[in-house]
C-alpha cells in the first residue's frame, strides 16, 4: 500500500490521564499511541503536574492493548546538561519496563525535549531505533534521530495550523509526530483536555495519512518498498 503521509501520537512522562483519556480516544478510532516513561518515576509525579505518572499496572494494561511503551531516561534528567557518565546511566534502560511488558523499549524521547547529535550518538550505541525531541517541524519518513514534533497544548492549540500541518504531511508524504503530556480538564500547561485531543485525532483521521506508533513507522522500513 502506498502511503500519503504518516502521523504518530506520543505522550511524554506518561501520566495516568494520558493512559485513560489519551489512549481511550485513540482507541475509539482504532488507533494506538506511543507513551514515553521514566522508569524510576512509576506512580510518582513531576513538578507542575497534578496527577501521577502511570503505575506498572497501567503500563501493562496499555501495552496489552497494543500501545507502545517508549523510554524517557531513568530519572527524567536533562541530558543536555549532564556528564557523559550520567548520560549513559540515564539512557541505559535496565529491566523495569521489560519486567512489565516483556520487551525493552527501543524508542526514546529526551526529557525537556533537549536533543543534540552528541546524545543521539549515545542512543545509537545503546541500540535505540529512534529519538524524539521537541524541535518543531515535520520529519521525512526515513528520519530516525532527534525527530521533530508538534505539541498539543491546550493553551496554544491552533486548529488551523494543525490542519495545515496535516495537509502538508499528506501532500509531501512526511511524518508528523504529535506530543502532549496530561489529557484532562485540569491539565498542566504541557497538556490539553479530552475535547482538544479528540479534535486533533479527528482531524488526523479525516486525512489520508496513516496513524501509527513510532515503532510501527520504524517497522514500515523493514517491509518491501511497495508495502
Ligand atoms: Zn518528560
């Protein structure tokens, strides 16, 4: 099948509302998302957020429903300010996620979105297939490291801009990656409410783009070129 662009929905930090509302909305359309989590923060929270990060049970449930669990460092550290030793310690995944899902995460997002080619070098060494930051833009389908992304933030959501981005994704056969955090009425300034998230998914669904997890996009390149 020939594609007309790819769209991925991703969630950083993996708050409980991303699992309940974000995943639920995607599933209403028969789609799945990628949820990046810091492995030492399960069930905890982060400054500026009013709810907890997903528990092991939530992670297991979402994984079993076909969503992807990505990695986001062990302790949610800004790697751009870290020593080489800290970078390695934070990016080496350990077994926390594997014990829950049965597989290691192969896709990584940078806390605070700060990605540099130096960090991508570590990511490649450690076997990650992709890394994602928060630099705004569209990706080529073959891009894999320091992937650009577009926020779904309630305070700045502009449906016309999103419609234009989806249009360009389809016309130029690009890869558009959305990201957000909590999906709840009382969302942080890094999240949105259910109506806003649903409106973006609905716009994506009404386009000719395919909606895939990050790993599903990676898998496409392993298929014969006419797939
Ligand atoms: Zn984060």
